[in-house]
């Protein structure tokens, strides 16, 4: 069974515009086309799409994804290079997750800040706490 680009977009969750862009950037060297040039996605292409989406969503640029696909096309002699690529991508994704965790902590702090201010009907409740903390700090 083959899928049109619209059907592939719906099934993969990647927009048709993005699929066309990825094709233009060489991320689908395996993609078949009809005689008139219409793209034909096969079931097996969706695993490639999932890997491409994974790499893209974890911050890899299209050029890096293209490099990965080129390595795949070269066969088994690039297995170690592909492994290293994924190890590096994992490190990058973990660092990004740590950064996001810090941002989420800041957001949680601001949520607590506003809940406290709303319950007190004023932001001044925080200024009093800040003054006390500062005063206690200097009295030690």
C-alpha cells in the first residue's frame, strides 16, 4: 500500500509542507515516485519518518539528519559512526532536558508566587518576605 503526501502527513503527524521540505533536503532518498513525480510513501517509510522526527525534535539540524541518512545508505561500515551519532544526540537531548528542568522550576516558583499573592490579595506579601529574608541574612 502506498500513501500520498497528504495521507503520509496525516499518518505521521508531520505536515505535508515539512515532508516536502525534508524531501527537498534529501532526507528521503528511498522515497518512490510515480511516473508524474508524485511522492509515494510506503509503510516502511514511516519508521524513517519516526527516526527523522525524533532527531529533529531532540534538536538535530536537518544537515545532521542528512548526514545520518547518508551513513545509513553506506551500510554496515558506518555502524560505529551511527552509534556515536546517537550517543552524542542523547547527550545533547539530556543537556537540553536539564535546561528545561531549570526553566520548569522557575515557572513553578512563579506559579507559587502568584498563588500566594492572589490569596493575600496583594504582591506586597512577597516584599515583606523579601525584607525579612534580607534582614535575617544581615543579622547573622
